[in-house]
């Protein structure tokens, strides 16, 4: 089901723009001492969880009320339906060369932008007793494999031919397993290594079906926002910065003042 609405673009993307500034200017934020100032123009009242711009210049937004597409003038909304997204509660959106991938609490949907058709990938096919659950993040790595971060099933890897997922989750008896089943963010570095940020038990390094945990729960429990290069995982009112090459951590706390730390280790309040 699709709905076409006309709306002031600024009212929709104010939240997204705030995060775009963090993504695009993250290096400048810590390399320089200039303050960032934000102006709230208007508020639409619709949470925006993720967004992307495709190769044609269209913006796509993951929202509480469906998938939204902005063409420069109008916003088209896609809602749950037979040939549409599987849930109106959309949390992740990813653009690739051939398709748009959508993650929601109904599973994963692939949208063919040329034909306008949707293909649904059900997380529960391998376990009929299991309910679909929230998908927080989607990544397609350099080898073409699609990965998803889920609420309770850990890290999922999609086989597009069979439309099935392989899940990597926490196993208390296996020290090489994922540290937590609640995956919030996935990132691939320039070496092809997958980094997996979890809600409760820190950061994992994944390589060839093995997980190495870099930040365990005893270190991470007080820092509820985790940073991995230019990726932010929204958890609670803290930001943690982890630099893989130096293996050190920087912390920002959202108090009355915004504490910044430069890469040299010096800190200043703004």
C-alpha cells in the first residue's frame, strides 16, 4: 500500500540531519575545537530511525509509520501490504546497486526500484515457533553478503537463493561466539573485518565464523552509546569511541555540558 503526501521536507528530516552532521563531521568534531550548534526548525513528530540516499538521488527513511521516499518535492509512504513492506515499524534501510533493503519487525524486505516489487525474507522460516523480531541494522559487505542485526537472535547472514538466514548468537559455552544476542550496529572496515556492536556486552570482531570480543560487559556496562569509526549505535545517554588501530577508548557523557576529547587524549568542555 502506498500513500502520496506533500510535506515540508525540513519537518521530516530534522532528526536525520542531526545524525548526518555527526556522521559527516565526526572527524572534524574531534580534530577541532569548534562547537556544533543545532537549530530545531519544525518537528513532525515521527521518529526517523535510519535513512539513505540512493544512486538516483532519492532519500529513503525508516520510520515508525512505514518506509518513506522523498523525491525533492513529495514524500511517498509505503505501508504494510501484500506487495509492500512486511511491517510499518521500519528500523533500517540500505541502498545497494540493485535494490533497497528494508529491516523491520516483520523481517527483511528487498525492493526492486526498477520494477517496483518487493521480496520478503522471513526470519522465522527456520523455526516455525519463532516470531519475527526487530531488525536494528543492515549491512551488505564487500563480498556481497547481507548481514542483519536483530533484537534477540544476534547477527544474521542471508542466503538470497534459499531465502534463509544463518544466525550467530551468544553461546555461554563457546568463548568464540557473539558476546550478546542483541545486535545494534554492524560495520565492515577496510580490511574486510566485520565489527558488531551489541546492546549489553560491548563490541565484537568477527572474522571467518569466529568472534573476538574487544569490549566486554564489565567494561561496557556504564557506557550506553557506542561508537565505531563513523557508526553511532543509539542506546542510552553516553557515547563510547573505540579506535581499532590504537585499541583505546574515548567517552562522551550527555550532561549539562558536552564533553569532547581530541584524538591526542586532551579533553575540553563546551
